[in-house]
C-alpha cells in the first residue's frame, strides 16, 4: 500500500521531506521538493517514518536523469537526480537556517555560491574492497547507501576518469593476490604529477603479490603505497616514489607536497578558488601579521605569506606542521611563515595574548568547529582583537554556533557568508564567513550551553 504525499523540502541526505495526514514527518528516498509522489513506508519511528518512492505523480522541474549507473545504490552521491544549481541553492538555505536557528545571527551579505566541476572532481577517496566469489572475485568501490555492502561498480563519475577506468582492471588484478579476502580498503590520492593507491592489507604480501602490484603500477601508471596496520605504517612499494605527490597553486607560485594520508581538499579546482576568495575577504595589507589556525599543510598560510609581513600557522598535528615548515623552506618563505603545533580545542584568551596582536585571522577547523578559539576571541578587548576573521567551515552547525559566540558575546559583525560546492551531488556543505571587529569589546561571558 502506498500513500500520496506532497514533498515540501529536501534534507541533506537527499531525501524528500513530507508530512502525512496525521502530521507525522516522512523521509522519502528519491523524492524532490514540489513533487506529488506515491511512497511506501519502509520504517517507522516514534517521531518520523522512512519511505521508498513508488511513483512520481507530478515531477519537479528540477528533476534530472542521474548520469551515473550506480545512483540509488551507491552511498557516495545522493543528489544526482537534482539539477546541480538547485543542489547548491538547498545547501545555501541549509547554511542560512543554521545561522538563524543555532547561532541566532544573520549575515549582512550572502556571497555568491562557489561552483566548480560537477564530475571528475574528487581527487581523494576511500574505496571499500571485498572479495565476493559469487560476484566474480574482488569488488572495489563505495559502499551501498545502507552501508552494508560494496557496490558492484565498473565506473565512478565523481573521481577522475583515469581512476574510474582502473576500477575493473583493479578488481581483476587484486583477485589474483594470495589473500584477497584480507584487503578491506584502498585509498586514493591524486596529485598533479602522480596517482597513489594505498592498499590496506591485513596479511603479509608474498613476493608474487608484490610483483602483481608492480606490474599493475607499470601498466596503468600509478604508484602503490602499502599499509599493513595503522596509517603510520603506510609506505611506498618503491622507495623512489615517496615524494611524488603534490598539488600546485599557480596563482602564488607554490607547489604543495603531501603524503597519501595527509589531509588535503578533495576538489583541487575549488580549493584554488577558495584560497582566492579567502585572501580577498581577508584583505591582507603588506604590514599585516596574520594567524592561520588549523593550518594543516599551509594551504592558506603560504599563499598569505606572499602578501603579509608575517604569517603564523598553528595546527594540532605535528606531522602537518612539519610538512608546512618544509614547504615554506622550499619556497623561500621561512622568514614570512612560521608554524607550530598546539591543540586548538583547549586554548583561551591568555594564549592569544601571548601570541601577540594579529591584524587578520583565518580559521579552518574540522567538523567539530572552533569553539575554544571563538570563545577566546570573544573575550579579547577591542584593542586586542583582529580587524577581520575569515572562517572556512565544513559543518554549518558548528560554524553557526561559533558565529553566535563571536557576534553575541564578542561584538563582532557577521559581514558575509556563503557556500562552497566542494562536494557536488552530496549533502556535504563547505562554507565561508567573514567577521569584522565591532566598536565594543566583549559583551557578555560565554557559558557552557553555548558549546552545545
């Protein structure tokens, strides 16, 4: 039995949101806002139901035919049935809603959304692997939408084509290893000069296995790294391939070396656009001293060092700050850019005072956000605070929370904000916001519930 439902909105898992006759919310896989659909309830919860789409009675004008044959099964892309610019509009609305409901703030200006390639954009990925004899051997790809099985896939449209073309030969080659059943995953890292596949293997590889990998690498022009245990055990199959990965930032004359397990942005084109926008919003002057918090490899720090008097990059990972220091030396920027390691989730206003005055600050935290940093800046006096803060976020909820702290407790103005379509066809929302110091100092202390 199916119900006739009017779809009102879309959640960030690509599900249509409707209300049943009794007012109960139902999430419908594959349905789009504005559509009239027939849906069958598949799971009931006290506060909502889940349903599968049976029929689209009245389709949305923004519905498109998903180009990927894996759509609907693969958990990698959830929105390919929605026109790409409409995807971005939904993400922008989600960001605005987060500001309104969580931070109780509103940006004075909405920045134009940043767009890039919709396919072939993903230069980093983690593929699951599973040996399934009845399906012909090894499966390599993303997990199914329910997360239980690996999709039987021969292509993937969001990774570069040369990597997608490897999926079938990769399956064939790995099936010949001595213990293919003990290979759980393969990580992809694409640089401007090489493509690295990191093989997680839970049993030692034989000499014959290593030869299979070498033959595959030579035939398909890739580099193998091997990971027998944790990430720290990863190493190149051939030592001469240890330093082949890098990405270029041509606007700033920079070549950014990295290792396969290092954090880098998955979308290189959007990353370059993001750096341009962040630097434009910061409006760095030659005499400025700038802080880059959660600086990683120096993705923002080194471009900023081309314009500022001094850049101080701070990051929680000693490995990443070491990479950033080496990259600064490589480009002759050691005097302009300095890096240190510190847990930024446990800092306070006194720590900021010890660092000295910064004219501009860039914050680029992980999904947990930058609560301690925002609280510390909110507690500084007017004379101590930077003129401008640019905050790059991968989680609208924590950005909105931290924006509320800066605005309501620190007296900052939220000048502008907008989304960055770093991950097309997914519910992932990258965004950027710019804050300016107001005309008053701290307004009121931050209390524990502000972190929730």
